[in-house]
């Protein structure tokens, strides 16, 4: 029994890393289990990769985009091997990316660069890891139903759970990039275009099944994704916020609505002047905030808890111990 316990402790103390290949960004997270019995993040990185036409317009993964992505992957390789000395690495690709023509070529080159095979995630697996990365953003309360919403570039996943157990999930074909391209792609969207976006969100975001599982129980809504964390930064009026400050903060429905209205009135070129809004999100942030707004509205939630966790954090937790909280 002692040998088994010793083996588990040794396994949990190793450094692990997750590379998450998305359509519009590549993420890296490195972590280890600390002596306090928590997961310590050693690094959490994101690099935008919308540098070729393929990933930004729904077309194939093109050669120029692959080369730009490999530059990011090579920089991550240095972090993984030289700085963090990670002992175990996983590389995953989102379902949307896996479905693109040309993905096989990208996966082959990423594997050759990192010497790790690229895992292709199915929709249910992606939702499960996202839930696992965010579910304990707030301490669990007996009898309270937990709903997590992850706003992505092409889809939004909504999951309802009890503790660590997922009860139901759905994937909405609404993401900040796809909606921006369809409704508000102009440098200064007109009121009519913004109204069309709102009408579409109201129709497309159907959370009837989620509400059915929640029933009359108390509910806590947790939201994650770059549009959500960026909005939180915007409300603070600061260029950057520490993860520990961002994680677990709260946004009211009124605040989300006010920013949705403000972003709709502000030309894209002027949005980047808001402290905390990166240029890469200046155009898509309106649709991302709109998704969050209508998710809150459909769930009749007056407040949302912000999570800095994502798919990569859920995978880190699986690798180091599902029962371990993040520091």
C-alpha cells in the first residue's frame, strides 16, 4: 500500500503541459501539483493565429496559416522543454479545427515539432474538459445547480452539472467570429446590423433543455472564454488583470447589457482604445458579449461568475488529479 501511495504522490508532483490548438488561437498551460495539495499554474499563454485566410473564413487550413501556427508551436516547445521542463505533454485540437480540410497536414507538422500526437476532441469531450476547468470557480453549495457557459470563436457550449458530474450539455452554433462575419463585419456596424445580431441571438440561443434540468433549484452561472474574461478586464478599466483577481469575479446582467450597447455604438477602430481590449478582439468582442448577454437572459440569471479556466485547465486537472483545486 505504501508503494502505491508513493507512486501516486510522485505522479502528481510532475510538471505537465497542455497545448490547445484552436481555430483562432493556440493556448499553452503548464502546471504541477504543489505541496499544499493544489494545482499550481506555472504558465498560461495564448497566441492569436488568425494570420491566413483559411482559419478566418471557414475555409481550409492553408499553407501560410500552418507556417504561422508552427512559429507559435515552436515558441511553446521552448517553454515546455527548456523553461518548464514538463514531463508529460498533451496536444489537443478543437472539433471545429479538426473538421477543416488541411488539418491533417497541420497535425502532422505539430506532432513532428513537439514529438507528441495531436488528439482530436469530439464535441462531448470538449464540453467535459471545459466544465472540468471551470466547475469549482465558486465553492459548491448543496442543492445548487451549476451551469457553465464557454463562449468560443465558432461555438458556445453550455453545460449543467452537479458537483463534478455533468448532467447535460449542448453546443450552440454561435461563436464570436462566425456571428461577426455574418452580422457585424463592418468597421462601424449600423443600428440595423446590430439589431439583426440581437434578433439572431434571441432565436439561436435556445436553452430549454438546460432550464429543464435546473428546474426550480437555485442556480449558479459560470462563464468562461476570451470574450468573457476580456469584458471583465474592460469593466475594470485596466489593461491587464491578474488571473487570481479575474477568476471568480462577477458581472451583473446590467453591466453586460451596458457594455453590449456601448460596443455597438463604438466603431471598431475606436474599441481598441478601451483599456484591456486587444486589437485582435476589437471586431469580435461585440458578438461575444452579445452571446453572454442572451445566455444570461435565457437562464434568467442576473449575475454571472467569471472563470479564467478553459479546456486546457480541465485537461491539467485530469492529468494531475480531478480532486485538486487550482491555487
